[in-house]
C-alpha cells in the first residue's frame, strides 16, 4: 500500500496534523467508505533506530492485545516501505492535561472520581493481560465528550511483564516518573504511575518538574515524594473521603512495596462512592460477539454492496482478528450502529423515567385523594407512552 497525495491507499483522506513526536505525527483523517473520522499516527521508519523499532513493535502488539472501552482503539495497521500508519480511534475533547490546566479551581470531585475510576479500570485491565503502559500522564488521557468518558492512549513505551519479575528499562516522562525509575533501579511494573491521580484531583496543579526552577529541585521533590495540595482541595478534604487525599498518600510513597495495589485503589471508599451510577458505554465495540445477528448481517450487506470484500473474506478477517481495511471498515460501521442504538436506548430510558415519575406522582395523589377517574392518564403521559412505543404524535 502507498500514500497518494492526501490519501493512504485510497482508504483514508488525510487532514491536518493534530500531534507531533520524535518519529511520528498524528493526523486527522476520514475513512473514505464510512465517512467516519479517525486519528492516524504516521511513523517514519527511516528515522527509527533499533530501540525505537522495538518500542514500535511493542506498541502495536500491546494495543492489539488491550481492547477496552477506556483504551483508544487500534483499528488498522498499514505497513509500507518507508511509513507505518496506525489507524486509531479519534477523541473529540482534547487531552486531560489541557483540560486540567484550564480549571484552576479544580475539576470538581464527582468529575475527578468519574475519570480517575475509568483510568483505573483501563490500567487494571492492562495489568490483567500483563501489559504495563509506562507513560501514564494526563497528556495520554483523551476525552470523548459525546460518550462522557476518557480513554488511555499512546502505548509507545508499553511492554509485557511477568508478575514478580522487575523491569529495568527507564522510560516515560520525567515529571511523572517513580523514584526508583529516576534512580535507574529495576522496578515492579504495576507499582508506578501514582502522580496521575495527584494531577487529576489537584486540578490546576502542575507536575513537580514544571513547578520547580531547576531540574535538580524537581528530582529532589519526586525522590522525597513531596507534593502540595492546593487550598481548594484542602478545604474539601476536611470531610471524610470527600477528597482522595488519603488515596494520594497511599500512592506517592518512596518504597514501592508500601504503595497501594490496584485492588486497594479500586476498593477505596472514595472510588467506590457512586459506583452504581456508572454506565457502561456501548462503544467501542470489542468483538463481533457484541452484535446481534441482525446488526452483523446489516454490516455484511453494507460492505459487500460497497465492494469492500466478499462475505468469505470479511468472516475470515474477523475470525483471524486481522487489523486490515476489512476489519477496520466492519468495526467503524458497527460502532456507528451501536451509537445510534445507544441514542435510542437513552431516549427511551429518559422517556420511561419521566413516565414512571409521572405515574408515581399520580399514584401518590390518588392514594391521598381517591377519585372515580383514578385510572385516567394525563395527556403528557400518553405522549410519553406513544413516544416509547414508537408511534408518531
């Protein structure tokens, strides 16, 4: 496959650059057949040394392995002689660092809990698959505002690990590094990454490296595990578990053996508060098994009619879990179907809740003042009922 003009092999229309790195740029793009917007990470293979090639190989393998609603999805990998294109899910709300820096008075406790919980769920899933991210920071957390969630991205430093065995490669961002990584010691992969909770909850508070006049001062703060809780956070912390100061203290410890494990974080009372209200998003689609037969057949017909591939080729690519244009097209269409389905479910739920509330109110009035016409329905309730049943009004 080759790039021609502003396209990649006729499959994607490339747009503006939305991010840059040492060996790669991230561009906005549109999937030609579906019209869906995606992000494309373009890696210049000629600029990669042996270590960078190894990191790239690990990134692709780890992203293929880790498929979770709170991890940015890898749709397709296009390999050419000079470039490698990673087709990725596109966030619509920017990254968390920029968002936090715009809110000097804090994100608000509910929002901080909601987003941190989602990040913890993503990390926990990665660790269950023995994948460690190794570059946890707000810049690598992307907002999906329409879905109301955040997702972990940029697995460029990720790697597989064996439980109980330490890793030795020092990598990641200096400002968010654990003390043992700065010292060049071997480290227990799941025990690093506590600063991201601090940054999220102490909104408007920059990482230690950016608060210090010198790098030496910043390194000293990290090694000594010194951090400052802004006044607005300290005020909220006066109520028990109303702010996760105790949880931050459990994570930002010099001795990795003394730090809280993910299980401790998940079980923390602050993180558990409001757990029943968390909705599981319908997208991104994880596998073909998440679709009904009707939805699956609809997608097959769309792809066959659009001459993307034959039915046999589509089914074979799905079974082999390929990351090619066939599976990318399948899942992009599938997620559009699920988004529509989610919108319908949400609308029906809202209508049902309103109808239930109305009925409860009427029942209360009826109990208080028995009436002959106790079974009569209000015009508003009838409208809601017709809306739920799908009849035109």
